[in-house]
């Protein structure tokens, strides 16, 4: 069996996400960890047909110092004087911006199109700084396992979960693995464990000293996104915060 792990960074790799073992859920439309209050793991066909509409810009509050009849920008007499851009006294109005031959060329940052599917846009938020937020394991070029991970700042529900356990170490802050799953056909081959090890190696290479995950005790195997505590213990995680239903599992990466 030929195994290969790819990072989810664009539409082509996003298309490799395997189906959930329970058809009621869908990795491609899950925002459970990205939305602390209303996130859902449910399969949502609307997320796969078109990108979510762009948020409507809220009108700015009226400036009480503005002149409704004039075209000039309003003046706030209590605001400090603004500092305009630096002026080159030797340049004319028609000059192009000065070229600095010693300055490095601006590096193109990875991104996805504005019209990308909503889940892909969520996974791509940190591409320019952090890198990939997800990996897919392919077995003989067939998607077999999926993992989602990243910094705590990318997952508000993980941040809220940690707030429930004040004894968790505040420094160094960990990365998190929010989802580990295999397809029903790929079970009992050790593929999920292999993918977790690849994620941990990746996170260590990105400078993280620890990683946490938040399994649910007693959940049906197909209904949980984070396996069970026994799975993580076999991979070197320990119970950092005990709980009858939602313990926090942690592994040092240093």
C-alpha cells in the first residue's frame, strides 16, 4: 500500500478531503472549532455549491463634527494632528515611486480566491504566516484519513475549552489538533496514528513546544472529531486536565 500525506492549501488538495464515516457529518462544511458559539459538524450542502456571501459592511457612525452640506472631510478638533506620508523634496508629482535595488522583492503570499468554498477559506486563513491547517493521508492515491490542526488563535472553541481548565499551562501555549478521522474502509490500519505523528513532526518544526487535543469520553466512534483518550495515550499524549467527559490531552514536542 503506497502512502502519501498532502497539505490542504488550495482547491485541488481540498477536493481530497475524505468523507466522514457518518454521512451526517462532513469535514468540508464543518466549522465546529472555528466558531465558538454556533459551529457545526453537520453536512451542509450549501457550503459545497458556492462561497458564503461576503459580509455586509456596517455603516460608520455619524461624525458629530462633520459638515452635512460640505464635500470636505469632517474635522475633529479634539483629534491629534495627522502625520502625512514623508515627502521627497527632490521628486516631482509625475515621478514613480523610488526603486531601491537593495530591497528584497516582495514575496507573493499564498492565498485562495475570494470565491473559494467557505471551509477552504477557513483552512487558508493562516497560509501566509502559519502554513497549512490540515493534512490528508492517501492510501494508493485514495483519501483515507484527515487531520485538522493549527494555533489556538485559529480555533475559538478550543480557546473557550481551555478557559474551563485554569490549571492548564499558560506558557508555552500549545498548538491544537481539532480533528482526526479515517474513512470506514481504512479503519484498523494505523493510518490515523501515522497522520497524527506527521502532524506532530510538522508542528515541532514550526516551533511549537506542545500540542493539545480535546476528545470526548464515551462518544460513538463515528460521531466524534477527536477520537477518544485511549487513542491519544497510545501516541504519547497524557491527561493534562482530567474530566469525566471532556479531558484535555497534551503531548510535549520539544
